[in-house]
C-alpha cells in the first residue's frame, strides 16, 4: 500500500529516486518492474507495479474498440504506458514524453494512492491541493453516498 506525499528529484537523465521506504515493497511485489502512464483527468502521471498494471490492462482489454469513448481511453492509457525497471540504486527512468505531459522538471511529488503513485510537478501538486481544499470548503454539490458513509 502506497501512501503519503514525498518530494523527490529527477536527475538530468529523467531518473526518479524511489524513496527507500518503498523500495523493498516494490522489489518484493514486482521485482522493481513498474509501468507509468498519463492520468486522463489531471496533469500528472500514474505509476503502477507491473502486477497492478496488468489488472488495469485486463480491464482495458474488455472495453470495446468500436465505442469511440472506450477506444479513446484505451489509446491514451495504453498508448502512453511505459515500462520502467528500478535499477540497483533505486531509480526509475521516466520516458521523456511522459515527463513532458506532466511538465516534470526537477522537483517532483511522489504521491501514494493505495495501489499506485501519482507523479506531479511540485508547484502543480500544491496548486491542486489548494484547489481540492477550496472545492471541499465551497462544496455545493451533494456528497455521494460513499462519501457520506466515510468516517475518518
């Protein structure tokens, strides 16, 4: 399970150093094999262990390539999916096209989201957090039943 937001740096080659606290889990779960793709709704990347990504691929394979909306989701997620292997130093090389999509430069937020990580440009992340908090404070739309039942 991945949780928490951690500031990490990309090096000049586009490699991200995975925080030590996640490395053992990633090696145990997927031998350090990860898959990174774009997020469809936010300017960030989604980083999955290979086994988690294979579950997503199975779901995507059940979508119809004849339905334009379903085909669009397949094209975007699968077309941008890039395998990355954690090296001996605990780094992942992120494809340049993915880094460009999320405007990742040097400072990157690695945000645990249970079964995956989100990768955000640091400034974009803090802006998104502000927008999310503001939206919750100004929420004029009724909460879903699941949110109403959520107890923290």
